């Protein structure tokens, strides 16, 4: 009898350990999949922008579950919870904004309806990461920090890019990866506002250096 009892208790002990391990693994995965990115004021945008191009080149549809954020990588999926009523919606980032006050995200009309903030116009929300998009989400890209630069040129090899950069004081070369392909871009300056970057672009143009303003990929 004693050997059987010992085997039974050992079996139960191992079963408990396995159950605790599986439960803890599930908790970790759940926490990672709903990492809080930010809290603040959300707004929504609709008819005036419906049918126009978004910042990532799509056609804005106010009846899709999408949103605009100042710096999160495109195609990042976030869960937005209205802290005033507890309702939540999952949206995909495909546009830039909002650019009014201290708002942290601009929802499509459909998304605003899902969390019952369409009539109010704004709401206090919590934003959580569900799925990363085109690039990993960093602390800088999650907190609506914006930086702009002037892109002057793009080359397939570093030596050409550095030769061009050497002719423009204050410029720099950065490697950009596209799948298994690397290109080398010449950038000029880092600016906290798009207007300052545009002013720098005009100054460069007067000296014969053409380029365009782009948001720095944080």
C-alpha cells in the first residue's frame, strides 16, 4: 500500500506543478499582448476626410476601424478603452494626427461609435498595444513624440551617399532596410515641428539642394 500511496501523491504533486506553470505562462502572454502605451484624450474624424488619402497612402474610410497617431508605426494595432464607460475598440494605425491640443489618438467615426464617444467628440482613453505593425513599437514612438527631417537623396551604396553628404554641411547618412535590401539615405537636420523642417528645406533649395520633409521613423 505505501508504494502506491507514494506514487499517487507524487503524481498529484507533478500535476499541480504543471498546472501552475501553464497558468503563469498564460498570464505572461496576456500581459504582453495588452501593454499600456498611453492614456489621454481621444478625438475622432469623419466626413471632411472620408475618401481622402491617409498618411500611409490608403483611402480613408470613416466606417473602418482605423485611427491616426502622431508617431506609432503604421499598421500597429491598438486597443482603445473609453475610461468614462469601460467600452473598448481595436483599431489599426494608418494615418497621422491628431494635431489639436494634447490629444493622443484620432479615431475613425466607426471606432468612436464603438466606444460611445461620437456625440461627445472626445473622451479620456487608455491605449494598449495589441500587435506591432511595420516596425517595433518603442517608448518614443508610443508617446506621440514627433521629429522631422529633410531627405535629400537615396543611394544603393554607402560610398555614394557619403560623397553626397560631404558636400552638405550638417547632413548625415542613414542605412534603411527594406526586407533583404539596404539603401543609404542622406538626411539633413532633426526638427520638433514640420514647419521648421519645411523652412530648412527652403533654405537648402536656395543653395541648390532639393529634398522633401518626412517624419523621422522613431
